[in-house]
């Protein structure tokens, strides 16, 4: 078994052990093993491990972020998991007041103007909660690009759909009950320096370590699969981005400034980051004309998704920033 296969097998084993199944939002990265490991580190160490924040609250945050990103697949999975925990969906007026408060905040993180962390959230809880927010802004974008609108087969009658989703939620809750040891995913990727924009992780070294390793792996993937001109364009667009989806004309004009050969990758990257729910599939076909391998496409979209998610994490945890510690 070569190194890539070994890493893939290790991630699969951990995902199946902690989730009870090989979750498609993680498995869709399989052609790019280090990126799949990065996704898993973020997901596990923010959502699954519950050393400071309970799983039900985290599932409410995951559902709320998925709602604001118009990611019906993740809304289905996490709202049913949430219900299985005995908590109603985040926008239900009958839900727990504190959970609803945190979910309302999470749903507002998509816009820089509405992302302020509630004053009632203890500083020690910020890394896990903002970690779930960043992770699902990332995962939602990847799911919107690569997976269908629902984890269930199309055409399923509504009664059967609801029943199946409830069964799925109970199954995932059962997998979530055992204690999940903090940090067991970290060794999947090498230690890395924590970027300044991830300084909100400082109250939890484990979360900081996971996100530093994941960010480095995805940055390396972007360097492999995103043309240099695209790696310059998207960060420029994100500097002044406040979460509002740009007009299509703005995107087209920005991409038009790229060298012709880089424009398909540029369009995929910008739309994945800023408007993932309406990605132009023709751009993928054009990109495959020059880079037909699946790994390049997954690495490009992963880098774009992470770029947007990190920008959101930056404005969400802006008042919690820290210096650049060396992690690991």
C-alpha cells in the first residue's frame, strides 16, 4: 500500500469509527488524500470531539450554517441528527433559548455585518464553535459542488423520506454517544504554523493544531492545482468581500482579466468561494479539457472553499485574534 493509499485508509478508518459510516462529504475528497485528511481534522476536532461544547449545540450550528449556504444535503443530515438529540431545528421558536441564540449567530456568520459572537458565549467555547462554523462553510461549498441535494434517493415519497431521515439521525446519534478522544486525528497531517487569520483558536490548542495542519495541507493543494493567476485573483476579491454574493457580471469581468488558459479554473474558484450553490458546470467541463484528473478539480475547489471559509472565520472571530504561535 503506497503512502497516499495508507493515508486514505487511515482517514476512512477514523471516519467510520467516529461517524458509524463513511460520510460522503469527507469521502468526496478521496482522490486528494491530504485534502481529505484536512477536511476530517477540521470536522472531527470541531464537531465530533465535545470536550467543551455539547454535540447538540454544535449540530445546531452546523445546521444553521448549512441553511444560510443553501446546502440542502447538509441541512437534511444535520437537522435530523439534531432532532435525534432531542433538539428541534435552529429556527423553531420552541427550541432551547440558548441553542437558538447560538444558532441565530451561526446563521448570521455568512455576512460580516451579522457575525458578532454572542456575549454569553464563554471564551473557552469560541474555538470549537467558530471551528464548526468555518468547517461547515467549507464543507457546504464542497457538497454544493459535488453531491446531490439530498443523501436520499430521488423520487422518494415524503413520508418515506421523513422516516428515513429520522432513522439516519438516530443512527448518527448512536455513533456520537461514545467518548471521542480529543486530538486522535492530528497525526494524519504534519504540524504547521498557525496563520494569523486562525488566531481565534488560541483558547484551545488542540483545535488550533488541527486547523493549522488542515490549512497548510489545503494551501499546498491549491499551489498544485490552482494557477498562479487564480491564487492571486481570489484573495484580492475576498479582501473586501462581506458575504454578499456578487453579480454574475462582476465575476465574469474579474475572471476575464486572467490569461485565457486560466479562466476556467478562475471561474470555478470564484464561484465555489462566493456562489457555490449556482456553480457554472460548463466551467468544470472546460477545466477538465486541460486538467482531466479528478484530483486537480478537488484540490482547486477545496482551496477556493477554504479561502472563503477562512475569511468568514476571520470576521467571525475577529475580536479573538492572537499572534502566530508555532503549533506542534
